C-alpha cells in the first residue's frame, strides 16, 4: 500500500484562468511522488455543482474517490494544485506518527482571528479552541482512522449548507478551512503540527517572494496565495509557478 | 525549594536614548513583569548593569548570555530570559509549568528573508556548517536552566576568541542582527536539545506584520485588540524603535487596571 497525494485541480466555470498554472503544481508533485514512492491522484472533475458546494470541500471525498478508483492507500495528503513542492522536500508521510498532521496558519492574524471568532459565534455555538492550533487546510495528512472526521465535515456541510454559504458570502474568512478546523480541534483527535515549510503560505508577508526566488531556498511546499494585486498585475501566479517549477525541475 | 526566575534585560544607555525614543517603555515592561512574577511566585531579576560598559563594542544582547549565571546569586530553578520590549499579560498561565529541562525558545519565521540572509552571511564563520533554518530561534525570549551553563560558557569563549571578526560581520559584512544568528549556529553545532514547540501566545512578535493590532471589525462586539485578547507575551519589535514608548504606553493605558 502506498501513500497518496490527492490534489484538487478542477476548472471552475467562470474561473477557468485560475487553473492554467495548475499543471506546474501537478508536475512538481508527480516528480516528488515518484522520488518518494508515493502515488499522485488528481481530482479534475467536480463532484457537485459550484453553487451546491465550493470546490475546496471536494477533497474531503478523498477516501471514497481512492476506493472507487481501486487505489489502495496507507496515508493521504491533500494539497492544493496551485502549490509547488521542492524536489528535496522531506517525506512528510514519514513524520506523521499516525496523527492528523497539519501546519499552523501563519499569515494575517486579523483574518485568522476573524475566522475563528465568526465561525465560533454563528456556526459552532460559541465553542472555540486555541488560535495557535488553527491550521492551514491546504496541507493535511491523514489515515483511515481519520476518515470519520471528513465524513463528519461533509455531513455537517449538507446539514448547514445555507449557513455555511452565507458565512462565505458575508464574512469571507474561509470555505472548508474554518469548518475542518473546528471539527478536528473540538474532537479528541491527536494532531501533529509540522513546520511552516510544509505549507508556505503568504510568501509576501514573509518577504521571500521576490525575483531572487528566495523562497526556493526553503525546501518545502510553496503556496502562491495572499499575493497583493499590484504584484500580480506585473507577475501573475502563472509566472511564479512556471518559473519556480523550471528552476527546480528544469524546462 | 528553589524558585524560577525571570531575567529581564533592561539596560538604559543615555547614548541610545534618542534612538529608542526614551526608555519609558522599559518601566512599563517592568511593571507588568513585577505583577506577573508576584502572582506566580516567580523571582524577577532586572538586569540593568552589564559587566562591560561599552555597548557598541559589547552589545547587551551578547552580554546577557555571559552575565546571567553570575548575576543570579541565589538558588533558582529555571530562568526565563526576556527583553524588556515586552509586556506580559496579567493572567498569563505560568510558562514554567509547561516546561521540561530542555533549552526552550520560539522559532522565528517573521521575516524569512532577513533570517535567510543572516544565516547565509554568517555561514563562513562557522566553516559552512549546514544550518537548519527550520530551527532558527528568536533570542529575545528563551528559557534556560543550570544545565545550559556550560553551553553559555562556550558561547562566551567563542565570542571573545572571535570578537573582532564578529564586530566586522555585525557592522559591515552581514549587518543582520547581533548575537542571534551566531548564537543559533552554536546551538545547532553543539546539538543543544531545543524545545521550539511552546504555544505562540507566549511570543507574539511583529504585531503589525501579523495584523494583530486590530479588532474584529465584522462582529463589532468587542473592542479589545486581538493581541491583547489572545496573546500572553506582547513583544514590541518589528516597529521603528523610536515608536516603542508610544506603542507600549498605548497598550498600558488599555490594560493597566488589570495589574493592581
């Protein structure tokens, strides 16, 4: 049985151009998986209409998808297709100790605190958890023992669909991320937090997204998010992903 | 039974007064620590007189590591070394209850470019040692105990053996920090078992960069700034240094009633 990386790379109607650079993310993970004897599974077809369920939630069907595809698996890592992995990124599957493995969110804490508080107030009956446990949903490693949590998330979504959609619309502080955070953190699940390198979000805030590609000196997984518009106008996501890929893996 | 100690670096040099916009911020910091230590049966040692007087030649950031064991004469258990650009929240849970006897500090990932440049810059001084940036710590907030005295003696030895070279790196060649990066190299070279997994609430740095100064403008039901609500130790770095008094005074005006 192999460990499997599951990526969501669906062209969302009306947002097709977002998926243009996904090919670089997929190619990087394909090579990393070959090197580390893992399998890559790319979900490129939506399971629900966009107005029924945002694409971010689809990854929580990973257990079903792998089984339906006849893929035997040990651990599953879900990650974003707009991410590039460094070829020498350590094998995170070997670091999990069988626990639900994630990285802490580290970026705009104004956003994180609002996400924590708004979902606490309107969705999770005032319950909360320590902010330093709020994790980035763009990198999660699980095994069969955690399947019930993802089932719970999907059930919770459909039981509270209207509320969750309105939260997304009215507050803009996350789609699946706050929900899976509350489900995991309010349970007694044993978690493991890996260093920032395994989900390097908000590279601009860390001052390493530059034309020297300083971030590539950190052997991790690069998330090309939270990039200010004035940078993207000159250097769009495709530029950063294509150039990163070529620097790391060749043309 | 021996006590735990907070070793608060709080040295006022007249020559730097303008640079720091005065030193009232140190007094604010001290008031918060006095209250917290009293509440938690912890001894407070205010480190205000380093052994060497010349702060240009011998930075206080270096000297604190060399002086700490000499200054603490009485018996003690663990030592929380923290700089006074900090305010401890009045009801912060006792950090000493969470610790084992490892060297404890906090990973620094605020400005990774600065850290990367600093690590690369100092690399030749350490025979191109393969430094793990994933374990780079901030030196302004660390907890040690007697077990670490030999290590700090080695740091001191290294410092005096390489003093001129260190000054050259610090002031001309690298210009990225004082003790922090060399200290980090020595920590890894000597394989000091380091705990970097304490909750980040005990080390809120770069409050502005992290956007922690604001309030929940969507719920509008609580005007408490996020860093006060969620943090335990507020550190005033990553700002222009001459604004420190102003920022710490503003915080103190909000919270001071809790320290009575």
